[in-house]
C-alpha cells in the first residue's frame, strides 16, 4: 500500500476503504488477465 492510498483510507473512512478495495480488486483482475 502506498502512502497516497493510506491517506485516502484514513481521511475518507468507509468511502476511502471502498475506493481502496475497488483499486485492489481492479489490480487483481488485471494481474489475472495478464497471466491468462
């Protein structure tokens, strides 16, 4: 997790957590597609 993501989570509460989770999921999907 980079400092920007940590700041978003700390400052945004649930909204920040949701955004971070969405980014993480998107990254995971990209990784799966790249390997596939």
